[in-house]
C-alpha cells in the first residue's frame, strides 16, 4: 500500500481534480485497488464522487475521532471516505485532546482493506489548503506527497512552507519517499515558461509532465460521479493526467 497526499496551501490549483483523476486512472487503466479520502471540510472530492451530504458526522470526521476505517468506506466503483463541514468540528475536538493521539488517527488507513480482504494498492488523500491537524495526520501516514501548483507567484511561494513541513514530519515519518510539484493548468505562455524556470532555479523537485489547461476540466465538475477520462478523454488535461500517472508509476516502481 502507498498512501499519497495531494496538498497545496493555495486553493484553485487542481488538488481535487488531481486526486480524482489519479485514482480513476490507477484503478481503471492499471487495475489497482484505490481508496480515495476526502480530507477537506468543503467536500469537493465527495461532491465529485456524488457522495456529498451536508447532514450528520461525515466518515472522515469519524476516522479522525478514532472509528475503525472499515466502517467508513463507501464501496461503489472506486472506494471513498467522504467529508463535509463536520470535519471542522472533529478537527477542533482532536486539537484540544491528548497530545499523544493528535497525529496518529490516520495511521489506521494502513489497515484499510478491499472487499476481498486485501490491502489497497493506493490510498489517495485530498487535503484542504491549510496545515490543520487533519492535514498533519494525513502527512504522518503518507508515503508520497504531490503538490499540484499553478504557475503564479502566490502558489509557488507556498511551496517553501510545505517543503519545510515535510522535512519536519520526515523525522517522525521516514516513510515519506516522494514529495514533488505537479504543474497544473499549464499554458504555452512566457509566464508559464518563466514559472517552470523558477521551479528549477529554486531546486524544487517536480514531475516532468505538466497538466495542460483545458476548459473540459472545469466543465466536468458539473457532472458529479464522472471522471474527466470519461467526459473528455482526448482533452489536453485528460491526456496530461494519463502521462502524469505513467510517470508517477515509473518513479515509484
């Protein structure tokens, strides 16, 4: 099992799309078993998987509060643990609790099993644009950290904070083996080219593949439960995501 964290401190950079497309491709193209975890109180991944409800305590909140992971998985196509605003309350409750338990709750994801009783090949966690205790929990369980980023000054400057946080967490979670930027919404413009140069000059590890901008990616969000790979498989973004997943698999094989 590899646990992948999708994270950036800036919103609107394609984190949820990256998590969903990566999960879809790993499962449907490569045949891997995948569990998606929505770790964002806004529940965008849950909406995208047509699982969002604004009532009750969501499965991710219950996971954070210590319930067994097997009781929280929704099994329909790609397995998912959904979120809503109740995750915010659970985060506050955990932050005020015993310090020894605060960063261990998501380690239970390593015991997650498919219906056949085998461990998942991949667990993909979609994180909010912050470093709250639920995000620290996710990083404590992580093997890989992927940082989707647009080419703009504010998104790029946030990479320093994430990189420093991962260095600290690596001292207690040596399992983190990969932490790389994934450029999203890329256009063939001088500004985007300059942004790639900035990443290289500042020694940021990044995937060679960039996710090209496509209006189809935004359109797809209006069709819940449908991947970009189904909605518009020939679009620039869909093709880019397939190339990115192939590169990820080569790097981690």
